[in-house]
C-alpha cells in the first residue's frame, strides 16, 4: 500500500477507487454529475486513506470554505453566562455539523471589537454568517452588509426598509435582502398578560428587556396591546426598564415595589429577569402567586422548572431557532452554487416567525 | 472632502496625512520604520476617515490575519456546561482583544469533526491556534501538526518526544516544537492528599478525572506519590475512575461506597466531581467532613464557595492560564515577523507550569 506513505494524494484516492483524478476531484469538491455508486466508491477510498483535500486549492475551485461564522453581539462573558446563547448555538452546531460545515464563533469583549469582526467576515474566511442579539445602535449590521457576506439574523433586526442601521425608531426590519428568524414575541407577550387579566389581577406590571433590542420592544408592545383593552389598567409606573439578566430583574423589581407596592402581577421579559423578581418578592415577604403572580418568557430549562415556585412562562423553541437559521443560510448558499455561480447567493429575503406557547406552572 | 465619498481609500488617507501611499501602507500593516509623529498622523487620518484596509490585500503583504483559532477538544455541549472552559476563554479573549486579534472559536459536535477543524486551520484563516482539553487517542494534535499552524496547547499534550500521537503510554509531551501551559497537577494533588493524611484520615480515596487526559493522569500520580509513603494506606479499590463531571462524580462515589464503606476521605479530581460526591455522601447519611473529608481541584468559583459545605480545594488560576497561552502565541508570531520572515515562526518550545495552592474551607 504505497499510497499510505506520508500524506495520501488525489492520485492515490483515484487509484484506490479505480476512477480518474477528475472524478475524485468532482466528488471531493461536492460537485454533481458523478453517479452514486461511483461517488460512494470515491468517498470510501477517501475515508480509508484519510485523504485531506488541499483546502486552498479546493477553495479556489469552489469558492467555498464550508465554514459559517456565528456572531453574538454581546461581550464574551455574557455569551457564557446566559443559557439562551448556548441553546441557540446547540441548534446551529447540530445543523452545520450535519452538513459538514465548520462553526466559527467570533467572540468579542464588546462593541468596540465589531469593526474587527466585520474585517474577519470580509476577509474571505467563511461562506456566510449567523448573527444574533443585535442592538439598535450597533454598527454591526451595516458593517456586515458592507462585508458582502450572506447573512441570516436571529431576531428581527432593528433597521428600516432602506437597509440603514436606524436609531431607536420602530421599523419592520424587513428590508430587501434581510433574512431573519424570530419568535412571535408580541403574540407571546399578549398571551401572558391576558392570562394575568383572566386570573383577575388588576395591577399588572412589566419588567422589560433591553429596549435597544427588538425582542424587548415587541414584548412591551404585546403587554401594552392587552393593557390598553382593560379599562383603568394602564399605568406607566407599572413598566420598569430592565436588561434580560437576573441582576437587572432584581433591581427592576425593587424599583417597582417602591413605586407600586400594590402590584399583584408581574410579566417579566424573560425567565432570568423573572428569577431576579422572584428573589426580591420572597425577600419582601410576598407570596407567589397568592400575593403577586409572575410570568416569564423563554421557558429556559432547567431554569424555569427549578424556579421557586416553578415558573409559568411563554415557551419559544430556542434550539430550533438556531437550527432554522443555519438551515436557511445553507440553503441560500446551495442555491447559489446550483445556479453554477461562483459566488454564493444570499438566502431569499424575509422573516420566519416561530410560534410561542404559554406554559402554566405554579407562579401564575 | 471628496475622500469621504463611498469607502475611503489608501490614497485618501495618504492625502489627509500628507504622506506617501507607501508610508500609509507600512503603518496600516503594522510594519516598523515609520517615525512616531508621522505614524501617529497616519493613524489619526485612518481614524478620521474610517479607513478599513482591504483585508485580502493586506494579508497578501503581511501573511497575517490578526486572528487566532481556539479549539477545545470537547463537544459543544460540554464547552458550554463546564465553567472551566468559560474561564479559560475569558483569559484568552482579554489578551487577544488587547492585541486587536480576533478570537475564532471552532466548535464541534465531537471527535468525528476534528478532521474538519484541521482543514479549517490549514486553510489559511488564522495565524495560530490555542488548543486545549486534548485526549490521548485524539488525532487532533497530529492533524494540527500537519496543518503547520503555530500552536500553543493548554495542558501538557500526551504524546512523546518523537512528536507522534502516542497511545496510553506515559510521556513528557515536551517534544521539539511543542509549547504548552499547564498547572502543577501532580504537586497540587500531593498537597491535597498530604492534607488528608495530616487530618489523620486512613482510608483516603481518589475519584479520578478522564484518564485519557494528562491532567487526570498527573493528579492520580500525585495521589499515589503520597499514598505510597504511608504504610498500609494503599488499596487499589480506593481509586475509582470518573470523568470530571458532576454526574460522573455521583456514579464514582456510589461505586466507592459499595466497595469501601469505611472510606473516610475523598480527593476528587476536580470541583465538579467533588460536587457529585457531596450529593451522594449526603444522600447516604454521611456527614462532611466529620465522617468523610472531601477535597476538590480547580477552585472553580462560585461552585467551590457555594458547595455544601464549602469546598476545600486546590486552586489553579484558569483565566491566567488562558491569558498566558494567548500571550505566548502572540509573542511567537511577533518574533517571526521581526525576523522579517514572511511566515510566522512557532513560539519557542517548552512547557510553562503555573503553581497551585491548597485552599482550606469546611469540607476537609
């Protein structure tokens, strides 16, 4: 087996499979036009010999790196502290691996590093990008747009139809070429607040998420939709701004109790915020749900189940959201290839909205 | 200001700074030979115009990407479940960001994906790699070696002086060109077990880490060093193999209580394993430390402090380990550049061993 000496070559694979070099090259580079039993023989020879195609040469032919960048617009410490991101990455990792694409997670210390991230994306190291946890005044979307990398966003981006990174103005984020996956934040929030109204609660508060993120804005809108329909229920003091973290939830809940000690229900923008609120309510001697009912958002497990009491919450399928983002991107890249274009096409534009479900446990 | 129209060019920067294109190019590409007031003027013009160097063209000149890959030889789920990795990444992220290098984390579902990781490393997307949590039978070190990427390892790699990926044979891992950062695993283990002996314990058990990792092997060696010096103390039934996880710690502790119900001390290979052991000891009605003393390894915070009872453990500075790995790699890359070589040199070979300290809390 002379072909096993040092690194196996394309020739060795061809000899082992009994096919031409051109056929091996086509199979290895993911090209079509090779019949299945033959292609299978080549793949077996590749596996047996441990052949590694020359990546640089291969990229020149295919213009593909079989690598997808993931950018989370949060500092590295937050990425590892919030299980939301681990869940989303799990879905992305499974989907990319199933298609033999490398997950390239670009970590940062903060927003100052986003120009460097954009440089890396523009540098031709990945075929596309999955970007999530965007903030409205972040230059990242504009930088990514300039980098010309096919991108799918997690969560509706916050800029307008003209594709500009907008300020704090409300916009649909459904501009041309913008592809995103989101959950029904507004509908989920409505279901939560309606449930609190149905329980007979009259002083229903909302601890918001970070209001420079569309998910937080949409959940606040859902809260307001329901409160506007209940005569005498609306009171601006019942809305306290927070930031999607347990510590932020604690601070917001303390501020709320100061302002409105008669509060009898809390809709928290996510489960981590609800955890913080539960701690402060317990410390203040209030019983949940008897004195104050609490609802979260996400159904983050095991957090929501192991809360004391177990948390009523709005479930979204975070892992599936990640999987779907990856699937949409890979499909767009494959479409580009099928059209025999050397450059990948961006995925078809538009938003995919996943449903949410109210999960009743003990807290409301 | 015509130069601000569309993307600013190198020429525009040169005009604004009143220098030649070559001077701008040298400053932008980090080259030396430009005097400081001049270089500062160029940097100011770059900042004022928001000039982004063409990465591809720049890489052709410098052969640098200002990007460093991090490879953790564990499935993605484990990377996010074990705080050890988050701490190490924190140190790496801080150091790379301080030098404006992009952290590129290559995630996998498991060992089957390591060939793909090696292809990415070989593809010219990063300047170097930081690799940790290696397992002895993993082909990754060999693949990385073939990829020819300057690499610093976290933890002593398990292969011999000939540079081959070895099986389960003990070896120093200090082969030519191998650079690693580790902590004094053996010395730390000795201090822990000696402390248990000093407490008068006579039936001292060890729950090992994953024995295909050198850190686990070295801690077991440290345990054996001390036990061999205490007449009548050694008993092979007191060593139970585990895997560095809380679930593994539970299973190992249960097996140990079945085998040796008279055990009066446990040295666990890390804090997570100790947590699992504490749970099983509590469920069995044994008091810690009165009936069984327990010591962990890592001093993972807040895990070790919040354990019940708070955990006596061997502290290593995990974040500093990450920072040092990044620093050694960047220094090696810079040395390569200073020698005006187009290709970066690998960092100087050898191992850096960080000290460990026994931290006494309530559990032993």
